[in-house]
C-alpha cells in the first residue's frame, strides 16, 4: 500500500469549526463534529416531501405538475393559485410550505464554496446531522485558483454538485440553491474574504466562474448533455457588485458606498459576473450589501434588470445578501420607509430576500400602493422556475437525472483524491534557495515541526466549509514520511503574543530539518474581519527568524493563509531556504504539503494575487480606484495597474524544474480593422474605436492563434500553468501595464517539450475600457507575453 494514503484510512479525529454566517443579526455558535467515518451505517428511513408526489393524487393532477408543459407555463399556473399572503411568504429564503397544494417548505440558502457546506447558527438547506455527516472539502478557492487549471475547477465543482444532490436524495437537504461562487475581484489584499475568490484578475475570475457554474449545475449548460435547462443544483454568482470590503477601521459592508468609475466597472468589477451569466449559465445572482455610487445594489434597477437580465440575458433568480433589504431603510437611509424599501428591491428586479424583511413589510407595501401584486408575481415566476428546473416539482426525483446519487457518492476515494490533487497543484513554491527542497525521503531521519498552523485541522478548510471527510494536518502528512518528528506549536495562538522560544529552539537544534508552519486563520482574516496590516501576526516572524538561526540547515517556511502576507524578512534571510504558500489547502492539505516537501509532487501553482509590501496599507482600503494616480501618490491596484514594489508578483511560482517558452508561430501578425465594415465608425483619424462599433465579421476575421513551445529543462516531471499576457506600448489613458488573455496547463516529463495553441480574439482580449466605460480597440503595437518571450502584433483601425 502506498504509505501516503495511510492517513485517509486510519486517522480519526475531532474537528471544531466555527461558521460565520453572511448576516449581522445571527450570532456565531461553535459546535463540534465527530467525523470517525463520513457516513453513518444505518440506512436513511426518512424521505423529504416532494411537490407533485405521485402518492398524492389530489395535487399530482394540478397543471403545474404536468412535466410535459414548458416550465414558464407551469410556474404561471402555480402562481395563479396562490393567495397574496401565500405569495408574500415565498419572497424570503425560508419559503413557507403551501400544504393545500402539496408544496413543502423550501430553504433558498445553502453554501458550497469549496465543498458542500453548512451555515451553523442558522438552518440552511443542508443538514449534516442525518445520514451523511461530511462532504469532500476542497482547498479554499484562492488556492484552487493558483492551479490556473479550468478543467480541474470544473471537475471539483462537478463533485460538489454530485455530493449536494446525493445529500438531497438521501433526505439530508431541504434546498438545492447554493450561494457560490464568490467572484468579486480581490481588489485589496486586506479583504477578509479574498480567500473565497479566485484572485485579482478579471479573466482568471471569469473563467473560474464559468467552470464552477457549469460543473456544479450539471450538464444543462449550452453544449452540455442536457439541453433543457435541467439543473443538478443551482449556482449563484455573488456578490453583485463591487463588494470587497467587509469591516475595516470605521467602515463596514452594510453602509459602505463604493465609488467606482465607469472605466473600472467595465474592465474590472463586472466581467466575472457577465461571464458567470453569459458563459456559465448561472441560475442565481446575489446582490451585495454595499451601495455603489450612492445606490444600494439590491435596489438598483439598472444593475439587476437592465444589465444582468437585459444585457447579459440572465435567466434565474436574484437573492439579496442576508438582511441586505432591511439595511436600505434602516441603515442606509436610501428608502424613506419599510414599504419604499420593499418597492425599491422588487421593482429593481430582486426576487428573494435572505432574511425576514419582505415577509414583514410586503403586505403593507401592497396596501399602501407601493408595489402591486404583479411585482410579486414577477419575482415568484423566477423563483418557482428555478425550483422546477431543479426537478423539485416532478414528484419523487429518483427517476430524474442525478436521482440515483446516494451516500455512496459522497466522500468517495475519487473525490478525496481530487481534493488532494487540487491542493498539490495549487500550492505555490515562493523560494527554494540552493534547491533545499525536495528533502530526501531516505536521508531525512528527523524533523522539527513548529508553528501554530501545523496541527489544527480546522485551519485547513478556511471559511464556508462543511465537515470534511477526513482532514490531514501538515503534521500528520509529514508523519507519513518521517517517523521521528518533534512538534511544538511555537506560538500561544495564531496572534502569537507569546512564543515558546526555548522549547522551539531545543527541537530545532536537534533535528535534521526544521519546518515552520505559520500564517493566518479565520481569527485574522474572515467575513467581517479585514486586516489592518499585511505582516505575520505578533511574534511569528521573530519566532521564524530565531529558529532559523538555531537550526542546523536552512529551514522551510510553510504559510497557511488566504490573503498575501509581506514575508520580505523570510525572502531575504539566507537561513530560510524555502517558502511554500499553501492557502487553506482543504482536507487533504497536510498530505499535499508533505508530498511536495518530500518530492512526491513537483509544485506548479502560481500566485493569483499580487503580494504587496506592508507599506501598501497607507492606501485607504475604501479607495476603489484600480488605476494609479501619481499626482496623489496613489499606486493603483493589482498587477494590471499597481506600479510600486512587490514582495511576489501575480503569476509568480517556482517548481523543482525549469520551463522555457518560445513563440513558434502566430497566425496573424497584422490585424487590419481599417477596411473593416464598421457599423457606426465616423472619426477616420481616431486612434481607438469602440469595440461595439466593429462588425462581428471583422471581429471574426481578427481572431488568430498563437502556437507556443514549452519545454521542461529540469530533471523532474511537472504540471505547469502557462500564462499568456498582453501589453500595449505605454500606459496612457489608464491602459493596464499588462493583462492576462489566456492560460493553459501542460504536464511535461523531464526534458519533454510540447506545443500549446492559444486562441486570441482581439475584440475581447485587446479591449480596454475608456472613461465612459466602453471597451475600446486601439491602433498600434500590442505584445503577446509569455515569461520572458514577447511577440508583437500590430493593429490598424
Ligand atoms: C438536524 O438539524 C436540523 C437543523 O438544525 C434540525 O431541525 C433537525 O432536528 C436535526 N435533526 C437531527 C436528526 O438531529
Ligand atoms: C420580522 O418580524 C419578526 C417578528 O416581529 C422579527 O423578529 C424580525 O426581526 C423582523 N425581521 C426584520 C428583518 O426586521
Ligand atoms: C487575534 O487578533 C484578531 C485581530 O486583531 C482579533 O480579532 C482576535 O480576537 C484575536 N484573537 C485572540 C485569540 O486573541
């Protein structure tokens, strides 16, 4: 048996987990899980009530139960049977049962950010207290993003959807609408929820959104196997829009008014949502708490109805973030009364309120003439249509696609293996002086493992996690390689106000190698908790430095954290030989870390965010501008615009081998839009034109492919993400320094070479927003960039 699999089979332990719900009004409760085995032995003897149940002939014959009819007709029929009161109690996340029509209670709120999850202090749609007690816990999204592997993202989401549907089929779920993924751009490194996102780049985030939604929703997407819109589970793109500040100094997400320029909105904040809807086919959207330019997101008709439903063609339901509607009158003072707040959101296009506010105030809004019953019917139509697409009005769903999934499809060896694969491929090697890593399996006789993140299972899963199948801490992972390990936590808590230096030095001096597992946890960065600095907490850095001084050989520093930390001290300290960033690596994370340290896996992850120096904190987190303003000393944000010093840059990541790139051929070197048929192109002399003015034929003709050779020059096989950037000449008028336009991963043996084809669509990839928020094409030279290789493309307009 492969010894690296042992922890999966043998470890048993207790896991403490705190879940912070997405609401202010609910207090957090700590609870305990005992996960000896994922699944209880006795069969499930309960069965959820189903709408349109064959066993209930009185309701089975109702028109909305007729599955041969189009969903919109069924939804209309159902709504026509409801009284006003019944309708109102469908507008909240805990949608009431309607027993006279055989419709059970429905919970709209479920979570599945990186595995089927659960909100603890409130009853959400997933219960882990019946047949199924755990689900596969994949790495927190920020680490999965650093694989730059869209196929892996898709496979993970597919597993999450499978496990979710299995929970439903077993009677362990009362909702199939998941409020994931979180695709806000990770704009500021201090954001406590940055860990939940795929990072700071719009293309990376867009592609993640598409893979996630398609994977979790099942094969109903365009081009998928089921073309009828049938959903495995429903996915929700959140939080629309420009939401990326939780609680920082005197500001909080509930009242923060994000001042966003049209330019940043067009090419930073909105693209992930547009892709999530247009290409992913998401069936849900969540509007965010905050205001944007003075308007609360959930009350913004232009955003929800004109942009999302109109421009993007969104077909699905829109939920508020939890209690967001109550804020509009009570805290934001945007509405003058409860009833006006109700009218704002229903007329803006929101459909369901997480919380109880619409249940409390819609009746009086109708009585006062602020909303009409047709406003409510509009929302209900979206809500019931999604429930019908989920097959929840088809009687017993076992006959439906996904109806046979069961407890046997949860926490399977394949699923847990995928969690390990994701962690292994996501972990980023930041430093490896003198090829310290990998350590030799045979020659390493003893290890000292030190640090507050070495042996805490709860830290592995980050936030929005469910109970994992079988978590493996870094300490346990390392034990599968080396028997002689001395462990010391080093710090009292993650805050590290007190260090046990004597004990740490003692074990460090005695060991062949020292591994320090440091970083952050949810006490330092989480929902409602943005950071105020970017350094390791308390005495952590001092512990690392002192241990490194005492150790026989350079030490290995492993960082568990979602957001970036300024570890310049470690980068420059020759006694710290290697640095690994492991995000929050999920249930198999400790094994993945050990596999990398001992060379069973060659790391290939690349950073999905810029690692700024701590000095960046002089920039107010509240300043939403992406572009720099040198006149004000404002440095700009993310690799696309930030001009200052970096600790590590976006896309950075080493491996145990070396890769070289070469542009082999590019199918068009000159792209001529000059003779193109332009729909409304008037200024012949202009240097740039709006892309919407270029005909689709010209856009089609402009597409080209770039063949890139990639060679593994090292001695070890590896999987490598190849990132294709575009840069223009100069950065005039708010042009990004460079911009990711494509990425692919390739697996190469030592000395192997492969050719990757990148498809480039200039009308999408060469565009940048102007100050009015229009995407523009510029004439001039654009450079394709991969690593140190560049290739010039000339555009004429
Ligand atoms: C499971 O949890 C739900 C929600 O808290 C609760 O209503 C239910 O009674 C619990 N069931 C069992 C079997 O403990
Ligand atoms: C709705 O009314 C109930 C009962 O009065 C109250 O407990 C709840 O806080 C109200 N909800 C909101 C969001 O105001
Ligand atoms: C650790 O520090 C954070 C951030 O300053 C604080 O919110 C938290 O309460 C502290 N935790 C402990 C255990 O001291």
